[in-house]
C-alpha cells in the first residue's frame, strides 16, 4: 500500500518537510502514525496524545480505515482564545 502523508504547522517545521510518500501495510490512520513514530527523532513529535488527523482532506479519528492511494494528514491540536 502506498499513501501520501502531509504534515502541517509545527509538525511540518519539526520534520522539515510538508509531505512524503509512505509504503507499508496499514489498516487505520494510527498504523501510519505508529510507523512514522517508529523512525525515532524527529518523528517522535507525532506521538503527542492530542494530535489531529485527516484522511483525504476530512477530519477523522486515528481508527479511520486507510486504503491504497489515500492522503493522510497530521497536525497539532488547534487552540482558540
């Protein structure tokens, strides 16, 4: 399976990239996240508890199923004030 992973806000800054392609066996968005976290630093930033995610430009939860060709995005929680 091949998917496109997008990073936004401080994740983009920390990883020094806005996107990348990732190949592997993934059932859900959290499998993608865990594969990235497993790379070590600087991907450990994706281990944050409250990160937000999207699949194909729609907000989702980490248990959202993924399919070949999907786009998965990760971004930090948004705070208002």
